[in-house]
């Protein structure tokens, strides 16, 4: 592998366009606005149905304009950041002018049927739309993808995502009414990132379970993604290991015939404060080396989707990484996981 530094940032558009954000919730405050300020994007204004919330956020971040209506907001000459729940996506996309450019919050609908409708709506109205699957744009994952492209791993043999930690689900009260929680709202990040690395699997086996301490829909997941030999790809996700930090873990491991990588998803440990992300690489027979990271999942990963979208719309990027077709394929994998849960496993003889 080349000794040149691994890629950790998506290039910015040559002429960044202003952004109008539709929605003023916590993810905008904690990730979108910090990322855009760090990258040098201009936020031209905010809109939220709760105007007081939008005004408070605008005041906190020095944003001069809060739009009084959706019609006023979408009339702007800007790129639109739709930071709203999936149930609002169709109405907000439908309100945009034909040919507009927009980034919408993940997930891409609540299920594959909704994703299909959103994809078809965007295409019918000539919209350039990307979905904010941002983990694949984080410094650690961009570097991992670059290492893969440079041949660091040889023939891939292992991809494993392992979480054993405590997630403060009380910070997400909007999930209480949802029938789908863990995979749709959380593990979708890993499924999308695995797809960014190696494409979609041919099949999947998955199970999700609840926990006695939680009144949410299932929040623990096991999944096997079938890519055929020699690649084994698995997820083991437990959000309820409430027994201290010692054995908590949030890791993304990749191995091949020639090399390996271990990623620490630091954000998830003591969320939302988090710990530093880490990326370690090794060659067979060699020592592990830590790759210095220039940023973290939050907020830096949120720059990439917007930068790629604007560059694609301007003709600077040939591919829209998380455009509606690719986002639909991530949702197809999510849907396959849920469908798998409805299917019986192979019975075990009881003797």
C-alpha cells in the first residue's frame, strides 16, 4: 500500500451554495450546524413548524433568517437540508421547486415501500436528492475505504460490527411509538457503510430482540450478511450492557488475506459525549499502527454528504454517493433484515 496519507475528507465544492435547513431539532444543533460551520458552508436560514424552536436555534448559531412559512423557505435559491422525520419527507420534497437540490435525513422512509415512493417522487420532479447516510463519510471510514482501494487487505475475509454498550434511548422519545427501532434507526449506519465497502449482500439472516429494561421495540440485533465465501460479514449489537465501561465495546473490524483494520466507534461510548474515534491498521506479520484521524463521526461526517451533493449538482463529482438509488438499496437491505425475522430458522432435532 502507498505511504501517502489515507483520504479522510470529501473535497468541498469549488463554489459552495447556501443551505436552507428545514427542521430545527437536536441533530441540526448537534451535527449539521457544527459541521457546516467547520466546513465553511453558509446557512441562509432555518424553517421549522415550531417557529420558537427555530428562532432559538438561529439565535444560538447567529443565523439571521428564520422563515415564517415553508413556502417562503423553499422559494430560496439554495440547497435544502431536510432534517425531519421520514413521515415528513414526501411533503417536504413535494414542496420543493422542480429541479431543486436536497439532502434528506436518514432513514430513507420507514420501510422499503416508503423508500420506493420517495425515490419515485424525487425522480418524477427532477430533484437531485441525497440521503444523509453519513457514517461512510466519517474520517475513519473514508480512510478505511481508501485503504481497501489501495489493496491493504488483499482478499477480504471478515467484516464484523460489534457493539456491547449502553445507549441512552431516553434521548430519543420519538422512537417510543415505532415498531422498528434498532436496525432502522441505528444499525442502518453499519449496513450502509458495509455496502459502501463491498456492495449489497445476496441474502441476510437477522434477529432482533427487546430487553426487559426497555419499553422500545427490539434494540438488540444479530445479523449475518451473505456475500458468499470467503467473506464473512456479521453484526452483533447490544445496547443494554449496563455493567460499567470495562467490557463495553463499539468496533468495526475488517480483515483480509494480507491486512486488517480495527475501528473504534468512539461516539457510541458514553453517548452523546463519546470518546475519540480510532483507526488501527496492520499487515500480516506486522505491528498494529494507529492512523491519526482528522476529525470524528460527529460532526465531521456530516460535511461529506452535503459536499458530495453540491459537487455532483455542479458537475464536479461523477457519482452521488448516497443518491436515491443507492439509498434505496440500503433500505432494501434493512427491509430484508426485517423480513428475515418473520422466517423460521432451521429446526434443531430434539432427540
